[in-house]
């Protein structure tokens, strides 16, 4: 059974034309030959095997990407500004389930300018956010630098 390639074709109503593997293979060989190149099956096989050996040398691992902004916002929604889940505890629990080679954490934090305009609830939220992110910064197992971007409070 043959697979198909779907080639872009502006003349087709669908915008593409299906081409079988056999048609594709013979068209490529024919085009190469018309340009003075004689591509053999051995050359193709050598190229494929060369790519496979390169991919075997690539170290595979599990990388955990954490969106700190949404993690904090979700915790705030669940627990309010007076409590939050310990980030180090969360990482320990995740590592029990999945071996993690590196952790990438990124987050934005609320801009604290114009504090006079802030409500008490907003001040509590800013304080809780600061405590949460301080704990994140203390964790040594985060293998990449944390990226913190200022976020304007008035957008919330």
C-alpha cells in the first residue's frame, strides 16, 4: 500500500494534488537525471542511515516548562491570596511521577507602581505573588534562569 504526498497546487480546487510515493520517487530521480545527477538507491540509503546515526547521539531527556504566571493565578483562584502551594513541594511531587532533567520557569509579575491606587485585596495579592516567586528563585534544581517581566496591574 502506498502513501501519498500532498503537493501545493494552485490550479487544483483543493489547493493541493495527492502524489503517490512511487510517483514522487520516480519524479525526483527523473529531475535529478535531467540535471546530470544520477541518484542511486545506495546514495539514498546512505543518507538515511547517516541521519539515523546522528539522531542516536542526541541526548534525550525530559524538560519541564512551567508557566509561573498561570500557576500562581490558578493557586490564587483556589486558595486566595493568603495561601499558596509550596513550589519546591510541587517539584518534588512531579519528580516522583516523571523523571525531570531540567526545569524551565517563566513568569511575569505585577507592576507595583502607583501603590496608592491599589485596593487592600490587590496589595495582598502582590505580597502573596512576591512570596511565591521568592521561593521559586531559591530552588537550585531549576536549570535555566527565570524570566520575569513586569505586568501592568491596571490590566487585571
